[in-house]
């Protein structure tokens, strides 16, 4: 089956046809690094990480570009209030974003360009747009003339007569209030770069047009980002790039928000949940399950209860994996995922439907364990590992298992817990049930779940 994606520009699900057979090029609008990331920020990275993994599983050679906006109005304003260099704020928060992506198991991008590293490319693009009559310089600023581009607002489906363009301080000299800034004239105390039209700094939209052109060429397959970027950011990117002469993106894919009380999670609302804090309270693999398994176009309403439900659901998967490994030893992932899983993923990355196949396979595997059918249990685990690998959720993958050092530590903990469990078994044999229950309670308070099975007690990490 052909992979199908919902294209925001076409407003429908379309068959994916790559520009170059066997290859797929993706540009994702990444972090604006004025502050550390909350879980709403990293959802986009997770969704497109799953997209990338699925394309790779289907045999595509993937080029994945995720930019960093390291200069904008908010970063500059924060440098004033905190009395810190703008680049220091940007660098610290860029590292925080990358730490968050890494903690949640996102593969590193093929390229991760910064806006400030591509001023020459921006100047070249502005020069071309001015020569073609699509842009003009005024009082040190450079603006895009929206009336010069007939396809403007096609992505967001707005009417030009009703448009109110967001604008910042100092954007003077516009011919039309709907024109947007590609370059902003220097102001005292702000960072600036030299251009033929005077010193200044990049506008938000120009950087992505310039970097997409440099790293992916005049035409590429997929442009991604959050739904809040459709206007003005992506609309203005399209205008710049196509007016410059690029075909730009063939497909536009947007992920939905993480909300709290029905509102978009944001720092301005004061309801952000920082990734660095969340990973102290929840296992990162559980956070990935929670943020990555709803459909990318569905809103996620954040709550502690829903996170606990995600933790319990993943624990059922993890418990099956652990039991088979204890019985049969290491099991390699299957070469192919089950057809129903593939069909769900091919249909606009239907992760919820694909995840249902995972849980069904886990139930089948547990039934095989109960029946002492080792061969079937191993086969089901191989399928489960293949499916979880696509979703970045395989608990046996070295990213989550921690490699050899983690296995050594698990062995030490296992020996200590089994020693305590032997004491509990001895108390039960003596019919000293008060002591046995006290030992079990103490283990549970330490975060362990104890299960009495026909082959003896077994332990696992418990849920909250």
C-alpha cells in the first residue's frame, strides 16, 4: 500500500509520491530557543520522528532537516530583562531542547542549521526577490510585497482584504500594512549583520526559506510543523520561496497541540510543563508513549490521570516483553511488522490503530505464555519488538535499556530483590504472613510490583 498523508494545502489525504524515487526529504520547523522546552514543544519533534522512522522502515532514504531559530524578538527581549547576551540564552535553550529530544528517543536530524549561521543565504534570497519585484527596502527594513504574489494565503485559506499581519516594533516604511518583514533594521543594543540595505537582523520567516533551499534544494517532499505555524510563518515561507523561483514543499503536514484546560500549552499562559521536570517524575519512555501514540492531528489534553493511564498501558507491553525474555532469552525483532500494523501506519500515520495491533499481539503472546507455548510467545515478541521499534518504544533497544551497564545494574538489583523475596517465601512457609506482607509492602513502597506466579514470585517496576 502507498503511504498516504494529510496535506494541509490540499485539505485532504493524498498518496505520497516522492520527488526522487526511494528518497524522502523533510523540513521541520524546530525550536525557537528563548526558553526551555515544555512537552507541547517536543510533541512536534516526536510526531515527525515517528514519520521519519516509518519512511525508513518502508525503505526510503530520509533526509531530515530541523532548524533552530536562535534570534528573534523574544530572545532579544529576554536578553534585556535577564541582562545576558542573546546568544547565551539561545545556546542554553538549544541544548535543553536537544536534551529533551534525546531523552524521549528522537533520532538526531540529518542537519540542524541555526538561523544566525545563514545570513548570506538570506541576503541572496532578498536580493533575488527585490530584483523580481516581490520585495522592497524601506528605512533599513526589507519587506515582502504580498500583493505581488497571487497565491498568497492559499495554505491558510484567508482573504487578503481581511488580513491582519502580525508585526513588531520598528517595522516602518511599509507600502501596505499587510506586507511582512524579511529583514529588520538595526536598533540600539540589538545584534545586527551588514547587508546592502543596512545593518539589521533576520525576520522570522526568511530563515526557513533560505535554509530549506540550501539543504534540500528548490523542491523537497514534506514541510512540517505545528498547526499554529500555518499562518503567518508557513504562509510567508511559501510566498518568499515560490516568488524566488522555488517549487518548495510538495506536502504540508501539521501536528496538533498539547492543551491544558482546552488552551494551547504555552509559556504566556503560565501552564507549561517543562520536559526537564517531567522526566524527573515520569520515565522518558512513558512520556514518549503518552505524547507519540495519539494521532498527530489530534489534540492532547494534558492531565496527570491520562499520563498514569499511558504508564499502565505501556507497563502491560513491557511486562510481556520481560516475561518472554526471562523464559526464552533475547529475541530479535521480526524483519517485517504485521500487515495490519503497516496498513494503519501507511494511512496518514495511524498510530492509534497501529498501537491497537501492538496490544492485540501482546494479548496473544500472554495467552501463549499461559499455555506454556514458548514458540508462539517468542514469535509474538519478535513482532512486538518490530512494531515498537517503528514507534521508538522498544524497551529492549539500547537507548532505553542503557546498554551493558544497565544490564549489569539490573542484575545487581535482581539479585538483591530475589534475596528479599526468598526471605518473604521463608516467612510464608512458616505461616508468618504478617512478616511476608510487610516485606511485600516495603518492596512496593520502593517502586516494585511483586507477582506470585506458579513458577515463583517475580518483580517489575511498578506504576505510580
